């Protein structure tokens, strides 16, 4: 299963969104009507099935649940590869880079007080459910708050793709040069890095600091907020429920996010100015990020297909792959 979240126009022949390259290059020629955002498409020879969920956790969770309950498909041994663009944290990576997530943390399950009304010693008005203050050490994750993906499967995917060459261009270099962080100034690269999923499309250094702290808080310091997107926790909620009925294996999930834009503006630009420029068509690295999702995701898909007789029953494993 290749899971994408949006397509800009048609499935082929125009400006690509997340689905188009998979549709074209994986030869997803067999169409299945699907009562959601977008029909499903399969390569009848390889068995690779592609979907477009629609944006946001509500769309992603309902689309995955609908597919999981669809009697036309046996997904009990399927691997789910989420391949989409994201905001990327300049503290850890550059636009055009590709991050395999070890953790997905939901950014919406929280209490919130408007920042103009928070106590003077609070740094944020967002704090855990069933707690009294930000980052309360006694707080417990709510259902759907935190997901740890299978570490061996993630390491295998990263080890297989860590040296994939990614697109770089003059516009990306110009954007990167405005940042002070050393990782932000690097050419695009593949890394291990975690995802925060939120229906709110946020921007700015204060929100970025909160999100990074939020991921570290829920993962007890093991995770780092490399990418910010809108759908991944919703998909994982759906897959968790589907796994209880044996319809899917929730340990066979990979989340790959690629940086189309930075989560904070460059020095000299405000968060409001940065957000005013954002749209799917104007991200500084939209095309390279879409390409990166395919270049890094496709070797994993093709390895699973090539070794299906083994991987159907026994997921691939790797003891290598250290965090860069």
C-alpha cells in the first residue's frame, strides 16, 4: 500500500502532487472505484496499490478505515508506506530531505489556553490532556497520542535508502543560504526523523520549539521533530483499530516525509509573512520534495515486491543504521 495525501490536478501529465509519480512510474493502471477523495489504482502484476486519502487527520483516518474494511482487498499481510511532503525543521534537516519516522506524535490532542492569557511562567498555552500545566511530567498519553513504528522495519528502510541521491536546485540553495542552522544549509539528504501530526498548519519559531519539545516529551527524549504534517496520526489510529480485527498488521507501517518547506521562516521574516506565502503550489521545494518521496520510497516498495515470497510472512529486518 502506497499512501499519499493529495494530488494537485490530474493523476498524470500536469504539476505532480504526491500521487502522480507513483501512478506513472509504478504503472498503477487498474482502477477501483472508492467512495472517498480519490479512486484507488493498482499495478495488477506487482500488487502495488496506491491511494490518495485527502488532507487532514479526518480524511486520512476515514479513508484508511474504509479501505481496510473493503471486501475487495486482503490487506492482512500488506505493508503500508506513507509517502508525502511536509514542513521540515531547520534544526535537523534541509528542504528536499527525506525522513523516515520512528515516532509519530499527535499535535492536536491537548488542552489549549490562548497565549495572551497564559501564566507568566508558561512558555506555551498548549499542554497535555488531564494535566494542569505544559509538559507536566505526570501526564500520560491519550489514545492516539503517540505511535512507535516497528524499529527494525524503519532501520531496514533507512539502511536501504540512506544513500539515495536527491534533487537540489538553485532555488533551494538560495532558500537554504538564508538560514543559520548547519543542517538547514546542507544539500538534501535521507535521515531518521520523527513526525508531528496536526490539523493546524502552523509556522514560526515559537510553534516549532513547542512541537520539538512536544515530540521529545512524549517519546521521553528518544524522538526529534524533523517533519510536520497533518495526517499520520489519523492513519495510525485507523490501522490500530483495523489490526484488532486482523484486517491489517499495524507493525508493517512506514512513514516517509520529505521537506517541501521549512517550519520556521528565515531570519528577518515573520511567521505571518512566511505563512502568507504558503500554498501547495508555492512551497520552495514542492517538486524536489515530491520527487524525493518517490526516489526514497520506491526502492522499499520494489524490494518488498521482489522478495514477496519471504516478506509476506517475515518482515525485513536490519540491525544496522545508526542515527546520522
